[in-house]
């Protein structure tokens, strides 16, 4: 399985951006998918996750109300819509998927088996 993240860039504080993560190699329509991020000098942290059906979404407190995760299983793609961006959102964003089908959501990086290469977001003040 390969995950290809895209959509990062430079945006001003208060702006919006949408990240995409396209999967190839097999369908991930029955797998939990998530976004994590890693800021310079910090560890990788959970941002958002979505259940395999799309009916359940979970967010870190720091992004709740500003970010929205969604998925299009027909396109084997997950999205992260980011609004009201802040300088502290600056990071490399990684998409990830759990290997086990119909599994539950996890906030732990070690529970995710497939990772994209990361796409960089810079939010200027």
C-alpha cells in the first residue's frame, strides 16, 4: 500500500487549505485512516482520524472546530480540510492507515501500519 499526501503549502494565518491522501495498491475502504503532524523539533502528534465507514471522526483538541477529516472510499482518498489556520499548525502532515480491517480508531502512531511521505504546511503570522 502506498499513501500519497498532497496539498501542503504556505498560507497566512486565518486562511484555509485542504490536504489529500490518495491510497494505491489496495482499497482502504474498510480501514481507519488518520492524519498526524510533526512540527520542527517535536514528536509526531495525532491530528484527526476517521472510521472506515466515515461515520466516526475524532480530533485533537488543538484542531477541533477548525479541521474536518473526510473520506471518499470510491476514490480511495482521505482529506483534511483546515480552516482558521494558526502559526502553531505549521508542521509536516502525514496520512496513515491501519492494516487491520474494521478496526477502531487509535490516536497512537504505533497502531498505524501505512504512512504517506508527508506534506509540509507553513502558516505565516
